[in-house]
C-alpha cells in the first residue's frame, strides 16, 4: 500500500480547507499519509507526521506551478512520485483538480497511472582552487545574473569543455525542457517537449542582434563564468532559491542523477496544455 505525502501552498489554501478535504479523502480510502513539516505545523500535527522523516511513495502537491517547483526540488531527489492538484490558474505542471482526486487515487493504487519522467538540473560552484560544491537542484531553470542591479555582465559559456558562446547580457538561463515554457520562453527560447533529453542556453536581454539560444545534449556539462569585476553575481534556481557566486568562481550545470517523476492521472497531453496556455496569453 502506498504512503502519501501532502505539500500545500499555504497562501493558496490559507484556511487549509482544501488540504483537510484531501486528508478526509485519503482517510476514507484507508490510505496512509504524512505531511510536509510546514503543513503539519499549520494543522497542529506533531513531528511524527512529518513527510521529511518518513518513507512516502506519492506526494500530492496542492498549489500552482511555483509550488510544484519547490516540492520537486525537495522531494524528487528521494524518488517520490509527484501529482499536482491545481489551486491556481492553468499550469503546466499540475495534472488534476480536487474533483478528480478519487479517480486519480484509484489509478495510483491499482498501479495503472501513467508516469512521465522529467530532467532535473544540478548546480555546482567551482572555486579558484578547483573545488566543486553542489549548491542545489532545479526543475525549470538556473539563472546567473547580478543580484541587485540591472547591469550587463559578460558571461562565457563552455559546453563539454569547449567555448560555445560569449554574451554581453543581463544574465544567462540554463533551462530544462520543463523550463522551456517558463522564463526561457519569455527570453526568446524555443518550446521543447518535456521528455526530450536536451538542455537550453538562453541569454537574457543580450546586447547584440546576433545572440541566440542553444540547444545542447542532455548529457552535456555547461560552465558559466562571469568575466571582469562584476559585483554581487547570483545563481537563482527556479527563481526561488538563490546563492551568491563569489568572484573567481565558475558555475557548472548538468543533468541531475535522478528525474522528477510526474504522475499523469487525467491523460491531458503537453500539447493540449500548451495550446490552452498560449490561448490564455493572447
């Protein structure tokens, strides 16, 4: 029997009424569950209920795309399957609605729910002595830019040890296929189907009419280095986690050793969601 975890956006479900409905449905079906620590504390549950300290098979993510990004960074490294319950507008990462939860649970417990695996990114900093340090994961993208100033920087981009390009720009986005419909798209990058094994390199506001995006093999290692004396350079992961890049350090980005495993209970394809989203943006 699967154990479920609950990860709720506490701003979108401020009174936790939807979360309580989900817990009631799980209980009614005799399914065990644990709660992300923030959700547990908001409901008055003790540490015995924390999903972080228990084995869970499926994480129900209640919120929007941003909620799923945070949940994936935290739980995908553990091999947990992710199912999004949409509490916001149409999102690319949220598969179902609360009204369809019981149907989804039936498919999950029967082992008939489709699974889509998506690339996760891992980011490293390499100091001047060559020491490499992992600084986190991203589902959508990693962005290097100045932290508090809108000022151009000079970034060199090496792919598998070879210089690919050099940008004078506001920043550079390294995106997964999942992130191709997010920040990368708004910066002029291509749309890529979420299961394609590639990585995307897209400059932010490049100061050249000839600058363009690159699509490289998913197994590639990308090294970004800010040239000159740019101050307060930062690396942002999914626009949520940020780490300062000290002068002289380089950023190494590559595909993580694990994938984010998305459950697809509704059968709604990426292209259907894309058409609906593009229609919304008109």
